[in-house]
C-alpha cells in the first residue's frame, strides 16, 4: 500500500513541532510547515545525526516553510500541535477547517479535552481526530489516536496503517473521552505528590522507585501483561488492601473479578490472565525479561541518576515524617 496522506501540513508551536516534522519527513511525506512561533526545524536530529549530507538534502527538499496558514497548498492531512488551551485549540481547528479541502483529515494533540469540546463551529467533524505524541516524536513508539462515533472506519484504518507501517509507531485508539496516557500519568503523579507532601519520601526517592522498578518492566510488557508475568492473583490481593486507601471505590473492578472467576490463579504461568498464553510461555518470558533487564541495566548505567545534594526543603520534609495515613479521596 502506498504512503497514505502523502501531502501533510504541520501547524503549531512548541518543542514537539520540529520532531513531528522530522518523523513525517523520515516517512517520505511532503511537508508544509506553518509555525506559530520561531522554534525552527533542525534536520540533523534525524537518526541522531547519522544521515549523510545527501540524504539530509533530499529530505530537506520535501519541506516547505509557509509563513501564513492561508498560504497552505491543498493537503490530505493537517497535524496541529497547539498548547493545552481549549480556546487556542478551537480557534486553530476552525481556522484550518476553512482553508483546507473538506476531505482533509485534521489531527490535533489533546491531552485534557475531548474532541466534542474542540469541534466548536467546525464542519465535517468526522474528519477531526485526536493525535497525541511524546518527545522525541521522531524516535518514540508512542502514538495515541482519539476517535468518536463520527469517525469513519476507513479513516481510522488508514491512520493506523500509516502510524504502524510508515511512522514506525505502536499506536492505539481511544474511542471517545480523553487521553488515557494523561489519565494514567496524572494518577501516578497525584500519588507521588501525596507521598512527598505527607513526608513519606522525598522527590528523589519517588524518581528512584519509578526508574529502578517500572523502568525495567514497562518497556518490556506494560502494566497488565507484567501482572500476568509476575502472577495476576498476587496483584489482586495487593489491590484489595491498597484500594481502601487509594480510591473511593473499595471493590475490584468487575472485569478483573471475572478473570479470577475463570481461573483462581490467573497469569502467564497458568496460561490465562489478561491475555491468553501458550504452554511454556511463562518460562520463556521469564528468560526474555532477564535478558531485557540486563540490557536495560547496562543502558541505565550509561546514564546514571543524578545524586544531587538533598535540598533543605526535602531534608526538612523527611525529618518530619509522620508515618501515619490521612484520609483522602482521589
């Protein structure tokens, strides 16, 4: 299948912008860039600067800088990179929707707002999708697509093909609602803030706990597959205890309870947890995890965690550790 949306316009501002442009140029798109600021696009960031001068020149020939959005030529896809501000996103979408072809797909980054909140007076809302990135956008696997009931199936299929086969992403689709990445991060950060504020740990302790535990398994499996690998039933027991403190809902979710009803000891070893597994998969993945962890450890050792002198504020917090839990509602 040929490259979908061969002609793309990127409009916006911020540090993410040049990385998104580089991702598209790597994939072979012709890109029109209309900056709302002067961040500039440094093509040398491609492939960590390993491309030859001739290759960079060829890529650069597919990039056109456009001073005003009204000067954009017709394109198949517009990617908006805007600040996380509702009015800014609405105005950007409305302005773009007036000047590009009616069948052009409009993809906007949105961490905090649903697509319905962004539509405003835009026509043809089915062509508007959410598309979230993380930095560095031309390197990471992350891509989050947000769709609604108005989003045509063929549009989503083409976008997923583009993301996987040409942009080298590992994408997923959120049907309705807001970014799941932001919700997961916000929950983790909220808990981290609580632990620091209450004096249980310092800022550096939080980062070490995340880096030295989740930092090993997250790139390997994600949260739920890792639970299967370690023993899903163990996490069920832990959640029953911690939920009393961490959430207003004191019960395990019904889909998780159903897993235990089907299998008292769910997980990779038993062949069924959140996922289904062939016999022996657990032993193989245990070995793979060890190899992966060793490589991750070697990489982490190349980029050691900074051991800065503890701040006076953090030291004071640790001295006043109450070691008592306070009631809270999350």
